């Protein structure tokens, strides 16, 4: 019998392992279409960019061709395979990747966050509750220094914003380079005079269609992406293998690092400048890391190691083998991908290449949307409209303003440059800058988050940093040949992000300095010195303790308020997702008879905020559960400590069950009275929680719950602050310009918080205040 049980358990374990393996392989297949479209299309322009404008003379021994191939192979191996696939992918922030995810990961371990109330400190969220990690982290010297000096924290944020801005610049340049390189195959299929007038309009038309279709979402055509990239990878690897066998079977010798030394020794300055084009072989590596949230780490690794990496190596070797035997092609055509394609296959390959370029562009555009959402959630970018295009994958979003801005900029650089040389120079600088930022942040993660030796982190920084600095210098010297574009774009976005972040911090500091003490509120008595009317008043505030100045401003001018007051604080914390049972923190301000509550609602930067009806229902049910549970432990009520707000706040995992009824309950009718459906106009559903008679609650708790239910049925009003920022008199000229003009311009032309967009206008009351910062 024991043997049979053991056999059954082994069979069940084997079945689970088989299902897990099948799920991983399915994710690996799907990742080909979403993650690897960018890096898979790099063979279209790497060789052409490497030899463009560098005056490299090709010799009969093919040292130049072999040298470029050797550089491509080892750059792809060291940067993409070893650094990103094997190391950086492990540094996920709750399953999410990207430059800003690395920054938030460091902040949660080091208390180095500058975001106002952004949850980067222990007062908002213990890291163990979100990540599941337990135990005390050893305090390293690096961590102590970073926590001590505010200037280092500011530099860390600016460094992360620099990488983010370069990723946005890459989102402008990658579609232009990929599509224009794919369309450039027309020059071998049409007469020389014709393709000049066809390439640019065709490329622009494809780009317009690409951005115009973004609002449908990637999930609409997701099943088409993976087959297209698979066909493309099979195509380039087969053509590469054909060229190797036919033209130069000994091209594999170029994989030796010796040819890199020979290349640089012979070409010198020209060879060093060609590194700016060679580095494009790793473009898309950062996008692969940024898209980590869509797939698992193992699925991305399996797809790259088993499919993408071998196909790219064969493609680059095949191109090198063909070019090494066809030097004469340089006189009439630039060295590129299409010259190595057999003439009978050029038109089919051209169509596949254009489709693959569109797929690769789609991936970086979606990644740009995700990065903008992360920055906006953490107060580093003005509010924008975010449309979720998938009901199952929260990462698939669409931002209309950013989409059309990217399209205009992409068309501008395409029409302005009209060739892949300048476009590739611009893209190269953006790509290598992001990689440098990732290397620096990753070295901090190794020490601060993984608790590894500082020497290991320095080794990582020096090894990969040295390689990337060499490529960075080669790209920077091409400033006048297109590299100025990502610098200009990143500067503009950096100014926008810095101004918005600075203004947000100043606004938050004003709220903290001008908040009303709890003692002032308690001295007013249970009626608060005002008329209490039926209903629930939700006062939105950025403060997690104390009473916001907007409340005293309101009651001073209108001495009446609702019978139940809730100070609501909605926070975006620097983690991807907050578990539902950890989302609500509920506490009481003052004695029970005051009917004052504080609720802090926490969202991760990848979470989707619910609409107003669902949010109201969940909010009231959690307050009700807090009242019920606190009645079991606290018979006398308590007063919130303004200095230590979280000692009196409780995490509510599950609220009291609520019942939804069609129609609107009259505020003057008993909740148990039946409503005539013929006399009542159809209204939106009202949410009510039912107090079970079997519940073990005393009469005082039951009375408080009944008052909350009556107030909910009477209606809920949302009180929002409408602030105007103005620099103090005597402020410096720069501060006055930044606050009075730049920040105010951004505030007036940006969207409000996500929760404010879902609030019904009929229930909203805005209170205006001038912030003197």
C-alpha cells in the first residue's frame, strides 16, 4: 500500500513538473514576438552602420570583415547573453524589470527614496509584507553612506531618470531605424532613381499605421507576433548558413578575439569609430529586460539561448562570409543585409523584414508606455491618460498623448535624416547610455539587495562598465552626425521630469508644514464645532498623518460637514503590485463618537485602480470591518499619534460582505422599508453591507456600523483640493521661473490623479488653495 502511495505521489509530481515545463515553453514561444522583435531585426543595419563613413579599406585577407564579426559576436555574447540574460534578469522588482524598477528596488532596501510619501520608507510599507522576505538585512558601508547623504540620493534619482529618458529616446529612434532599414531593401529591387522617391514615403506610411493602431492594444494581434519573429529568425539563420557554406566555410575563425585586436591595430581611429555601429547588435537588450513583467525569467532565458542567440550568430556569420567574397559591392551599394540575400528571395524576405521591424517597434513603444506609467505613478512625470488594452495583462497599456508625441518625433527624425547612418548613430548613443545606467544601478543591487561582496559588485562594474564606456565614447564622437538627437530628447524629458518632481516635493512639504494638529480637532468636541449632516465625506489628502490644511480652510468658510469623515490617502508605492489584503490601512482619529477615520490605500505602479462604484464599496466594507474588529480589542477608542501614524492603523484583509441593490435608497426611508419599483427611477447600484445577527459585536459597535450604513445610503461626497503653486516672495529667480511658470504650465496641461478621474462629477467638491512654497 505504501508503495502504491509513493508511486502515486511521484506520478503527481511528474505531472506537475510536466505542466510547469509546458507553461514555460509556451511563454518562451510567446516571448519571441514581444521581447525579441527589436534585437532580432538588428542584422538589417549593423554591418551597414559599422562601415558607413569610416573610410575603412578592405584588404584581401578580410581582416576588417572578420574583425567586425568578432566584435559583434563577443559584444552579443558578453552584453546580451551574460550580462542581461544570465545576471540582470535576476534583479526583478516583484517580477518587473527596467531602469526604474532597479531604482525602486534599491530604494526599498536602502531608504534612499526622495518620492513624497512614496512608500520608500518603513513608515509606509514593510518590505517583508510586499516581497515576502524575512530577516534583518546587514547594514553595509555603502548602504550607510547612501542613507546619510541626501546629495547621493538626488544623484541616484537623476541617474535613474537619465536612463529612463534615454529609453524614451530609444522609443523614438528604434521604429525609425527598424522600419527604414527594412524598407531600404527596395534599393536592390528597384532602379537607383526610383527607390529615392519611394523609400521615404513607404517608411513614413508604415510608421503612421504603426502608431495609429496602438489604441487597439498588442493583445489584439499578439498571436501574430511570435510566428512573424519565428519565421524571421528561421529566414536569417537559413540564409546565413547558406552563405557560410557557399562563400566562406572558414568564417568561424573570426570568432577568435584575436581578430578584434587585428582590426583595431590596422584600422585605428576608423575602427574605433565603427564601434558606434557595431554596438547596435545589442539593441533591444534593455527592452528585453523592461518586458520582464510580461513573462518569466526562465522563459526569456530559454527563448534567447535556444533560438534567438544561435539564429543571430548564424546571420552575422553569413553576412560576413558573403561580404568577404564580394568587395566589389561596396562601390555601388552600401554593405547591408539585403546584398547577402539570394536575388530570388529578396521580395519575400523584404516583406518578412518589414513585418519583423513592425513587431520590434511595437515592443519598444509598449515598453515606453510602461516606463511613462511607472514614472507618473511615482511623481516623476506629469499625469497622463492611461488606457488598459487588456483585461488580463495589466502591463499592456496605451497612452494617447505619448503615442502621438512619439509618432511626430519619429516622423521628424525619419524625414530629417533620410538614411540609416544618422538614425543608427542616434540610436546607438541612446542604447549604450541606458546600458551604462543599468550597469551602475546593477552594481548597487549586488551589494545592497543581494548582500554580496563589494568586490564582486566592483568587478561587475569594472568589467561591463569598461566595455560600455568604450562603446559610449565611439558613439559620442558622432555628435554632429545624429548622436545629438537622443541627447536633446533626453535633456527635454529630464527637465520635464525634474521640474515635476521638484514641484511635487515642494507641494508635499507645504502640506506637511501646514497640517492641522489632531489636538486642535479634538478640542472642537464631537460635533467639531460645525453642523454635521448625513452622508460620508471623503477628504483626499497626500498626508499619512495629521489633518490637512484644506479641511480647516473648508470648515472656516463653510461650517458644516458630513456625519462620517474619512481622510483618504491614495499612495503609489515603488513596487509593481500590492496584494489586495495589504492594500487598505484603516485607523480612527479621536474617540469613536467623532466618527473620524483615516484610510490609506496603496497601489503598486503596475496596479489598476478600480472605478468609483467598486472603490466606494470596497472602502466602506473595509471601514466596517475595522469597526467590527477594533471593537473586540478597543473598548474605549484611541487617539491617533500624529508622529507615529502606523501604530494605530490596521491592515484590513477582507471587508464585511456587502449587498448590491438596484435603484437608489431614499435617505429618509428606513433601510428595511421596501421601495416601490414603479415610483423609484432606475439609478446606479448602491452598495450596502449587511450586519449579521449572529455576529459577536456589542451594541456600541453595532450602532456605529448602523450609522456608517445610514451615511452610505445618504450619499458620499468627494472633497478634492485644487492647489495653485506660487513661489514665496524673496525666492530666487530660478525658483520663481520653475514654480510659477514651468510647473504651473505642466500642472494645467496634465491630468489629475487616476482616482480623481473616476469620481462622479455630481459628488465632487473642489476647494481651492494657494501654495506659497
